[in-house]
C-alpha cells in the first residue's frame, strides 16, 4: 500500500495539514483585505518616518539656538560666515583686475630691507673680544 506525501505528513504531524499543504504547493487562502492591510501598514510606516524626521529637525533647531547663543557670547563666527567674508575680500581685491589674484606672501618673506653684504671677516670680528676687535679695525 503506497501513501502520498500528504497522507504521510498528516500521520506524522498529527493534523497540521493546512501548513503542510501550503509547503507542498497547495492552494493558499487569499485574504480579501490583504491589499487594504498592506496599504495601511505602508501608510503607518510613512507617518512614523515623518514623525521621526520632525522630531530630529526640532532637536537640531534647539541645538542650533544653543550654538548661536554660545557664538554670540564669545564672538565666534560660523565657518560659513568666515568663508564668505574671506571670499568677499578676495573678490574685492581682484575687482577690476584681468588676472587672477596674487597669492599672499607669508610674513617675513621679502619685506625686510636688505642689509649690506658683510664680508666674512666683519662677521668674525663681531664675535671677538673688544681688544682684538680694535686691533683688526685698524
């Protein structure tokens, strides 16, 4: 006597034929409200995401108010403001110029008056004791 897979499953599982039928490729029961439930679930997810974004936007606005209070108290400018001022200064300097603005020369480079070239002998004489300096100056 040969048993089908379904009959074996019924015997082994003791009545769990509904689940086994689905697993073996049987007909599934269609939920008539499945589309409506899925739409409601998607809407709930969208609403939760919007609430989460609003919550974090509110928190960030509160933080920004606190940051601005600190900036005002200590006279600190925002990074964007500093960059905007620097850009405006560069544009003001180059206004009316046909070429690109010159790069800034670091302090101490080329702005010192050039001293007269001293000979090596004069440099050595500076480091000698007083009586020897007098002797070489004659």
